[in-house]
C-alpha cells in the first residue's frame, strides 16, 4: 500500500461499503468482491539512451476473476503506485459489471514520466513489461487484456501485441491480448470517439426520463439544453460534437488557458482548429471570455460535463454550481464533500463509473472482433444492401411512387463496422442507465445515482460468485 496518508483504494472501499448496505449479500462474499485477487508488483532494469541502467517500478493488478479475462488500461505516470493501481482495478470490475461487459477488472501501471523518455526507451520499457506479464501468465486473450490509459495509446498497444505474438508463436487469438490497437493490427473503428459518445448516450437517456426531469425542473430531451464542457481533449471534444449534432447548445468550453461563453452555441471543430493554429480558445468569433477557466463550472446551464481532470468540484465551489445535471465524463471530477453538497442541492450527478464506460465497451467489441477474426459488417453489409434495394424497388413498383434519393441512400445503406459499434454502444449505455435508475427507484433510501450504480455492480458480481457455487 502507499505510504501517503490518503488511500485511493480505501476511498473506493468506502463507496463500496456505503452501497453494500443496500444489498443482501453476506459479509464474506462482500469482502471477496472488494478484495484485489492478484497483485503483481515488479522491478526490471532497462538501459537508457545515455548508457545508464534504470530500475523500472511497475504493476499489474487483477481485482476480480469472476469473469475472464480481466480487463483494464495501462497507465504511464510518475504518480503510479500500488494503491492507485489497486483502486483503478477495482473500479474496472464495477464498471464492466454495470455495462454488462463480461470481464473482471484489472489495471496496470508503470512509474515513469513518458515525456522524459525517448520513443526508443519507451518501447524497451513497454516490451520488457509485456514479457514480464507473459512470464507470470498475467496477459492473454483469455487471461488479462490491457488497454490504453493515461500516458499510453495505440503506439504502446502495438508494441504490446507484437511482443506477445513473438513470445507466443502460433497462438491464433493473440491479437485479443490487448485492445486500443491501430486498425491495421486488429483495432476497431469507433474506439477514439467511444467515451464521448457513451457520455452523450448516457445523458440523453437520463434526459428522456420524464420523472427524473420533472424532479430537476427540466423538460425532457436533449434539444435546446445548455451544456458546459470542461476540457477540449479527446473526451470533451467528442462530447461537444455529439451534443451539438443532436440539438443541444454547447454554450461554454473551458481549457487550460481560459473559458469562453457563447449563448447560441460553440462549434467544437472550429474551436479545435482555432486552438491548433493560435494556441488558445480565447477569441472564438462571437464569444466572450470568462475571467477564470474555473468560472465555467459555476455558469448557469442545464448540463455540466467535466471532461478534463479529477477533483475539480470540491467543497468550495460545489455550493456555486448552477447546473441541474453533472455528467462525470472525467474520472473522479468531484470530491466526496462536493458529492454530498450536490446531493443535498438536488443536482443529479451521473457517475463516472458507468458514464465514461464507452471506452471499455468498445474495447470489448474489439476483443470480440479479434476472436472472430472478421471485421464487423463484412459478411452481411452487401447482402443487406441488395435486399433493401430489392424491397424498396418492389414498394415503388407496387405504389407507383418513388422515394427521394437521400431517403433511398439511407434505407439501402448496409451497416459498416462503425455503424455496428455505435449501435452496440448505444444499446449498452441505454440499458445501463435504465438498470441503475431501476435499482434507485426500487429503493428510495439509496441517496444518489453513484450509490445506485455501485449497488447494481455489487449485485451483478455477487450473483456471479453465488452462481459459481463458491458461496452456496
Ligand atoms: P485528454 O488529455 O485528451 O484531454 C484533457 C483535456 O483537458 C486537455 O485538452 C487539457 O488541455 C484539458 N485541461 C487540462 N487542465 C485543464 C483545466 N484546468 N481546465 C480545463 N481544461 C483542462 O484526455 P481525455 O482522454 O479526454 O480524458 C479526459 C478525462 O476523461 C480524464 O479524467 C480521463 O481519465 C477520463 N476518461 C477518458 C477516457 C478515454 O477513452 N479517453 C475513458 C474514460 C475516462
């Protein structure tokens, strides 16, 4: 465990305990669900470009094997320690359970600052880490499947799959040993925007619930809702895109250098291009700049999406938040104190643990694609297009009327990989939202949606254990 007084793992255990009292599982089973089953702490030497040998500290934690394989990202950060990896691995178990992704939770971490290393050094570290995982049977398409996280991306996943395949020659499903790979190495289309799109689907479903909206004093639907987004990175950008495309007004976006407001809505792509060329979001045509970037969090709006950092809403600014709904796109954007204040103020917090699960959901689709060795849509796309064309022609012939060319294109279109990935993600987020709300509505003593999400996760993992017959 960490030497630091604050333990992230302990705070996850506290949230778990808060929710566990609303379940019927016996104490021993709850202890089993909470515990991290396997913790691999490793040290290995790597020779750096300047000739020095550096001892690298790294971890892989498998929190739960109630479903196999385990799944969770690998983080490269100088802040990595065992406590953090344990906490993140547990959250992965609960996250996967909520969105019905049939994996146990895991997480990996290497304690390095990626910016302080050359690409060559990073490659050596990543490949050595992978071979350490292989040695201990801590990676494999049926064992444990890593993915990108903070400080890692497609490049690192490509090194991992290549190292794994070279150590396991002939393993037919080897591409499924890691997700978040480049498309050419077995990645899936739609992964990049998955988290932002999942956030949109989750919030849209909440906004479509008349009773929930009535309690918040809002009308149903996304159209016309005023949205504030903190962070124009991968998640924030895609949130802004999908909310705008579905008729919401993204009235404010905050970044490191400041925040801008425009009552009739901001176009994220134009803003992104402006920031790329000028280095700032300030000066976006027709917008006004707020005094501080954190003012965005306190702006009058319907939906606030923190999509940048953790702990941005705390006991100080929580009393000033004016949004009716907070969608936690980032991991841990609220402190526990802020959470309590917002619950008391009847602000709906849609929790990170399920709302930002789009990434892991699409990773699951990538893994399925790797095991089936065929791109989604390859077998049926052309067949469906031919059949749709035939049906439409018959209808036109029988009615004597013809369909507009734009409508014809839409109706005849057979699903591509990206269409199927979006559809699977939409289904997943809608179901997860409804399941959590059902749990919450069934027990009015549950104080908030986060606790309801935990209850949902505990019940699913508990059922798996119970049905295995371990705890008759
Ligand atoms: P990112 O690095 O692409 O984007 C983060 C953005 O936040 C950057 O543009 C950065 O400049 C901005 N930012 C930093 N400090 C800021 C500040 N003080 N005010 C406003 N903006 C600030 O990262 P990301 O992938 O978009 O991840 C964002 C959050 O979402 C993180 O908490 C991450 O853990 C979480 N998340 C990401 C994914 C994913 O698939 N990328 C999945 C689940 C959760």
